[in-house]
């Protein structure tokens, strides 16, 4: 099945690369596409549990779904991940 998730806190190419690589690590998640401008993440999944795992992973990285309430800690986590991944792609 294919899904589209709109997330919060996606700021740059570092965020895109992090999300793409981490979701691709999840078994049964394939064809991950991340659109920074619309904050959309599209991918295929096999079981509903795979979708739930992907959503948990995104939230843990600091990119919760658009309609989730977020704490300041979540926003800070996404900024830190953004900075780390931005530095890793632009040495």
C-alpha cells in the first residue's frame, strides 16, 4: 500500500536525507520519497504495523505528523538532527 504523511519541522536537505535513510531501514518500507517543500513523505508499506513503525520513527527523529501536538523538545530534536545531517552532506 502507498501512503503520504505530512510532517512537521522539515527544514532542509539534511532533514530529507535523514528521513529517507531512516525510513528505508525499516523492513517492508520501500520507495521512500521526501518532498521538503510540501513536508510530504511518500512510501509503500506491506502491513499496518509497518506504517505505525514508520510514524513512530519519524516522531522519534523529531518529525511528527502535521496534526500531532509537539513539544519544544521535539522541535529542538528536529533542529539538532537537521544540523547534524546538513553538516554531513556539506562538509
